[in-house]
C-alpha cells in the first residue's frame, strides 16, 4: 500500500502535545492493520532547533519544501500574536492548489484562514479564540459550537481532545469506520465523536444517587436502532417525562435526542456498508431508516455521497 504523505507544521513556541496529536493518530498501528497507512513528516519554516512552550527544545530537519509532496498538510496550532509569514502562507496555498487536504487543528485554523482557504466558508476553532478569528476573517463563518468542520479540501477543528477526534475523523474518511475504530482502540480513545457535537457543555446534568438515566437511555436506544423510536417511548424507558428527558439529554450530550439518534443510525449504516455485503435496503432497515430512499437522503446530507458510492470506496 502506498503511504499517504502527511506533513505537520511546527513553529517556535509550539505545544509538544499539539504537535504530537497528528503523528500519534496517523502513525498508529493496529492488530488488524500492523502496517502504517500514513507517513508523517514534521517541518518548520526555519528548520533546526525549535523552542517549545514546555521547557525543552525540538530539532526539526525539514523546511517548507516538505509541503510540496504532501497529500495532507496539518497546522496543529499557532501563536495568534504572530502573523503568518508570506512564505508560509504561499506554501500552504500552493499545497492546497495542488490538491493537498489542509487541516487546521485548534488555533491552526488562524493560518488556514489567513491563507484565504475558508473565505465564504465555515471554519472551526477553539471556542475561546472564535471571536478573534471572526474579527480577522469576516468573510468566513466561524464555528465555536462544533468539534470540527469538514469541507472536503479543508478540515478545521477545536483544540486538545477535539484535535484527536478530528484526526480520527480524517482516518475514518480515508480508510473507513472499522479501521478508525481500531486506531481509536489502540489509543484508548472514543471510537467516534461527531463533529457537530458541542465543544463543551455549559450546564452539566447534576449528579444523582442512582443510575444515570441518560446513559441508560443511550444504551436502550443503541440496542434498538433498527426500530422506530418516538421520543415519548424513549423517555418512558427511563421513567422520565418528555420535557425532562430532552433537557437532561441535551445537557449531557450537547444534542437533542433526535439529532443524536440520527447520527448513531448514520454511523451504524456506514459500518454495515463498509463491513458487509448486505443490500442497501437491508442496511437502511437495520439502521432504522426504514427505506433506502431515506438512507440516501440523510447519507448525502451528512457525507456528501451515496451509500453505494461509499461502499465502493471501501470495498478493497
């Protein structure tokens, strides 16, 4: 298998954690796929000894010329007090124009935006920096309420844990849900957090002395994805009113019960398409969509492709 070339940009004062995130995810090996599928190269505008914010230095041997062969360019963070140089922005633009996917993690979205890659489009960043990014890039729709935004050619995300989720999402897009789940398992990460999930929950559910009703409701629903699930029945399964259940569910997950359920059904459908030969109509019923037409509609809206094309992409 030809390795996918990932180039990660380092800069003076970078956080070693942020720099390690893409390497950790993309260079991971699993029991089911012991050979790596990505080759990760770290570069800097000025190669050589690089300071970090952790009290020790790094040595980076590659300069911006590494971006010329990149299939994915990752900007894992940025110092927002510094303006990206013309040389750096030109290198990012050139890689993008050549067809490379550009990923901005956390404050790395500032570099992506400065390169003009999100003008008139959506861009995600850490919630604490969203107002500043919006001020600098008024032509973009800045999202501080999601974990990541995937535009196909450009992917941006919130920071820290969300950067791990975003890189896993890229792996899932490249190699399917089963392989991405293996990578997540090897890293002891959640196998999937949807990009539209809230970055943080402002009003967490108060702890209770008994069993958590939201967790019980989630388990109850996951065991019945192939069945019609109305909100009243779902709430009654944990002995709550519709209103109380909806409020607690949104407070815990950042999504309404209907939004959460749709995402779980889409994830289940995608796994079935990638890992079985079941007809699309059967996949639709097993995932709770009822018909292949309904599955195609939701699949196109979420993944910008059809179930059949998605299956064909991962048939190998």
